[in-house]
C-alpha cells in the first residue's frame, strides 16, 4: 500500500512540460474569432517582452505552487493565449546568447553569439527595427545590462563576453533609450570603481574592467540621466535613462548557504514600472525587454528557494506590465524563457526517494500556498536542457503566439504584430 500510494503521488506531481501547457492552453486560451493573419493587420503599439531566464514549465509550476497554490494563477499564467517554443540554437542545447538572438533577430546561431548569425554576420534586431520606426526601446534586467539576453536586442559581437563593446553599441549604435540593471564594472575602466566599490566582500572578484573608456560619462554626454539607487531612479526625468545598480549581477549566486543572496537594491517590478513610465511618453510606442536572470543563475546552483524567489519577483513585474496593458489595450505582453535550466522536477515529499547529492540533492520541502501540502524540487543537472518552454501572451495580437514553434518564430511574430517589414 505504501508503494502504491507513493507511485500515485509521484504520478500526480510528475506532469511533463508538454502536457502541462496543453492543459493550461485548453483552460485559458480563447478561441480567436478571426485568423492570426487578419488580426495582425492592426498594429501593436507597445511590446513588453518578459524573459524568465532558465524558467522552464516545471519552474513556473514550482513558483505557482509556492505562491498561489494548486488552484491559483500567477500573473504570468493568467493570460488568454499560450504556446510552446523549441529552444535549440545550432546546437541542441542553447545558451542565453543564441536563444536571445533567435528572439531578437530570427536566426539560429552558435552559442555565445550576440546579434550574429552562424556565419558571424550581423543581423538586425527587432529593437533596431522599432527604433527605425520611431519607437522607444528599453532593456531591464537583474543581470548586467550588457549580459547575453539584453545584449542580443541591441548589439552585435561575436562573443557575449565583450560586454564593454556591447555597452558602447547600446549608446552609439542601437541607441537604447532605457537601460536598467547591473554591470557597472563594464562601463568603467580598471581603477575607476564608480558608485560600487571594487572587490566587495560578498565577491572580491568584482571590479571595474571596462575596455572602452568611461562609458558612464559617455552616456551623460549623450543625454542619459544616470542613476545608481532606488531614490534617484524614482526621481529621474527625461526620455533617456541609464541605471546601474551593482558591480555585476544584482544578486550573488553560490552553492546554497555559501553566500547565495537575492536582494536587489532596486526590485525588478520597480525597474519595470520606471521603464514603462519613461518609454510610454513616446506616442509612437515602445519595445521593452525585461529579464529576470536569477532564475537561471540560482537553478545553475540547484538552489530552488532562490529560483522560486526570483520567479516571484518576475511575476510581480509582469503584473506591473499587465496593469499598464489594461489601460493601454494596444499593448502586447509576452512571458517566456530562453531555455530551461537545471532539469528541475516537482516531486512529493518522500524520505525514501532521494536522487543526487551535494548541490543536486532535493530541495525543500516547500509549502503549497493555501494548503498543508508540501512538495520538493529535484534536479538532474546544473546546466541547461533542451526542453520546450511555455509562452503566455495577452493584449494586442497576442493570438499570434499560440501553437508550437521554433524560437526564431518569436521574432517573426513580433514583427508581424508591430506591422514592421523584415529587410
């Protein structure tokens, strides 16, 4: 009897990503009254694209269970349209750079490439198309603003590690209007610590290492308001805004209990709201990419507690965007991931079932919100996986994002929603 009960519990928890999204779609997706092609003839004015880096379907479910329980809905799930995205690059398992390049430019490329195709040729990004159409653009992240995901929307380098080159291109080439996140170290040359001290106690490896001079001064010369804390961010005016709130990422990821911290000095919801408030001044519309990086980084460390915590902050940021979209119905809000990290699975609490050791051992138990039930998180890897990831959408032309498709199709669908031609 004990074995049978255990097997039933395992079956209840071990829902595959594909099954989960089909169920989600059948319960929440509206049946479009017109075809996707005809709907897209009416242009979307604003796009807010959320990337939960490393957030596969199981991670979304862990966040949901811990936050709103089995019957509740996260803001990112309470949307009328849903789909599944294949995540491969030119390799079966992608990295964030190639995945973001697929979203931003519609091409499959090698891992590590930013705004480059597989032959190392620059490919135009959707933010560059948007800028050309007179729209404003923005990147918000808890990682370095020059890290892979944000970089792919506004830069072109052969290797994602060239973060100072990426920063310079943001300012002088793609001219992104709002840049909020971490990564001050790549904006200042060695020996100039800026607002955040070199070699801080929480991570002595962090220090200024910029290779393109003082890019903060360059940004100021180009008309950006520069801020380094929440108070100044809230006070900032103008249409061009640079905020750098940490040496590198806005958190510290380490093996659990060994210096792992998720407590950004400015929260992702606050950065998202400021970005929307700033960009929405443009009557021609805007394109904003918002990333929660810590979901990925904490999953790399198999730290389920902070993976969930970061996901909860992402969900609060999504709610900020949804509130804006409800008042501005010509806005499209999308939530997806670039790939899955950790091979995360959700399992019942079972003292006799333990797979893995060290950082890969089960995490938990975690309480299912609104109940006395608990679950544990198990891991199969500390790297990325090739599983499909869910996308949820609401707002103008959101119906374009249903179905199952390649990551490159996100770019194509966004371009169609915006009424822009690929050249």
